[in-house]
C-alpha cells in the first residue's frame, strides 16, 4: 500500500492552498479510468494533506501532478497498513504511514533537490524510486506553458495534428514543443517508476 503526505510550502506567504490542491486532484481523478484512491486525499492538520493508494501507477501520476502545481513537499510511504483501514487516512495506521511521515520530513529539508521523497520497507528500491521520481519531477517542473498546452491535449487522447489545429500552430511547431517538453521520454519511464514503488513495498512475490 502507498501513503502520500504532502505539506504546503511557505503557507504564511501563499495562504491556504489546500482547497485548490484538492480541486486539482479531484479533476485529475475524473480523468482516470477508476478512482485511484483507497482513502481520498484530505486535510490532516494545518496545511497538510494525506491519502492512501494501492496502484503504483496512480502514485506516479499524483506525485507528478503535485510537482506540476508546485508549492508542495511530497512524501510517499510504501509498506503495509493496519487493516481494515479507518474511514479516513488521518485516522488510519500502519508502517506505510510512518514511512510517509519520515519521507515528507525529508522532502521539507534541503537534502533533496526536488521536494519529493520516498521511504519504503525495501530501502534500496525506495531510494531508486525516489531518484527516478525526482528526475521525472524535475522534467515536469521545468516544462514551459507552451509545452503543457500540447502535452495536455495529447494526454486527453488527441493527436499531434488535432493539437496543431486546436492551438492554431503548425504540426512542426507541435513536434518541437513535444521535443522540448520531453513528454514522451517522461511517459516511457512511468512504468519503471511504478515497478520500483511496488518493489519498495517489500512484499514477497
């Protein structure tokens, strides 16, 4: 199981960003084939949110969404939980919750280049998952608005030609934006990141 804890950065100067985050996550969930949450993302205390997921692919997508939004330190804990779970993530318990707490504390610190950390039962796999997710997050955080215009249209299932027509630009310009956005390279690494997260759970096959 995976527990994600996210803490707002610079909340005193930015104001409460939790409602906006929850709205963005709700919209993201609506674009998925099924509800990705075992327990939904919700506010714990102050400007912190927490949720529980079972699908590592959804974890990858959610982590990168938060990195795109910016302003959040994100910790992922991979491991067992006490079952049955409570009605909410903040009321639940288990090793994955402890690991998520440790991860978000590291993500808040200066020891990581990207405010994202992964702790798991299998520490080696967790370190590898963290390294790859930080790389993907760096790509996402550096993507331009022009790049996101194309990426968002293709992520909805559109073609490059349709994106060009929608944006009023040439197909060559769309291709150039995609090359600069490194979207295809990013997406091809999502399955590997998911496998590393699964390995970090430490569950015997």
